[in-house]
């Protein structure tokens, strides 16, 4: 299996576990690190709505907790049409650990529907380099 198919399988596996009783919008994300490891997360909503967390944020949390810091690719599986893309806040979260040319795959349950670079989704972005 190629790495993109592996990422898709990992994202799909957690997508079904999303806790989304309020939006009923399920998202699963898988991150490939430069070291070759894969971390996944799903969205976890909350009765106190603003406390909900996106799939991308939770996948990044798992990656960081494992001691990884460098994102090589991000793949999210979204439900429904049109196929989603990572929200603005999550684009910034990805920016913290990724390069401008890092690929971001937008998928449905069947596979990749669109491919972007981080820079396409978050141009002229603010990042850690601005603080040095
Ligand atoms: N959501 C994500 O998990 N990732 C995104 O990039 C877009 C939105 C979640 C948040 C919320 O639980 C649901 O999808 C509807 O917005």
C-alpha cells in the first residue's frame, strides 16, 4: 500500500469514531510525519459547543504527544458534498509543524478528491519563523 492509501485508511478508521452528535459532520485526519509515522484524530464535539475540537487538531495533538514535530503530509476524510477542507484555525495549526509545500489531501470515504499545498490554503501565513 502506498503512503497516501495508508493515510486514507488511517483517517477513515477514526472518521467513524468521530463524536459529532450536534453537527453530524464526521471528520477523520491522518498525519504522516517526516520520520514516517502516522497519527490520526477525529473531531470531538461537546454540548458546550465552543469546546469541540477538530480532527486535525486532535491528530496534531497525538503527533506532538508522541514526540514528533515535523509534518510531511496531512489527509482528512470529510463527509458529504462538497468535500471539505481543513478549517482556517486548523490550517494555522498545521502551519506550526509543516512547510509551505506540504501536501494536504481533501478526501471522501472513497479516496482523494483534491490536493493542495499548505501555502495554497494559507498564503502569506504567520509562523514560528516570524518570532525568531
Ligand atoms: N471539523 C473538523 O474536524 N475539521 C475541519 O477542518 C472542519 C470542521 C469539524 C468541527 C465540527 O465538529 C464539525 O466538523 C462541523 O464543523
